[in-house]
C-alpha cells in the first residue's frame, strides 16, 4: 500500500512539473506539446495502471528468493484478456543448490502457480469479473538458460489451467 501511494505521488509530481523533460534533453517544448493536451484514460487503462502499481516488484527472482521474475500486466485486445509473462531462473540465488529444472513437476507447478495466484489476487481487486472468468488471464513462463537471445516456454496459463511444456 505504501509503495502504491509513493508511486502515485511521484507520478503526480512528475506530471505537474513544468521543467520535466526539458532540462536534460535536446527536445524543444514545441516537440512535446502534443503530450500536454488533456487526455481522459478509460476505466480499463486507469484500473490497469493501479494494478501495475501494486504488481511491480512482486516477483524479482533472486532479490525475493524466487525462481520467477514478473513483468507488467497488460491488456491484449487481440485476445480480450490480461496478459503477463514471467522469466524463470534456474536458481533462486547464485549459491542455490536446488535448480528449477531439478525440482519435481509438483514443486515446479507450485512455484509457477504462486505467481498466477498473486496476479489474480491483484487483478480481482480492480476487475472482479476475473473471479468467475479465468479466461480473462493469460500467463506465460519463459526460461532463459544463459544462451544469448535463447528463450524457452516453460509453461502457460490459459482458461484457468496451468500447462507445463517441458
């Protein structure tokens, strides 16, 4: 809650500042004038912004002792659903003797389900429809095994079901 309030105050202060963006850039005020026009966000946009304020930093891999690192939650208009992806790390920290790939399928599912459950909990606060319609959330879990640019889909959550792919 404190993090949410802090981020909201910082956002308001940044938006209110007349010199924001002018001091360290080569852009002229005229180049940014289009961003000064009033804009009314939709209720979906506003609620999703609030969701992400609460969601940011929920899972930060080694920083939080987790195998997973969360990304922002977006709304995919092509799927008419909320979407987020997690990066799955092999270890919770560099000295971790338990690699994710060596965990039992049951433990792997539990680790991934924890991320899904937290996303659902935060989303339901602003979008209660998610309670009865699990198809409104899509989640992907991606593993980067140290190969530059190489990613593998570990699992996906769709229509209320978590499916492991490896």
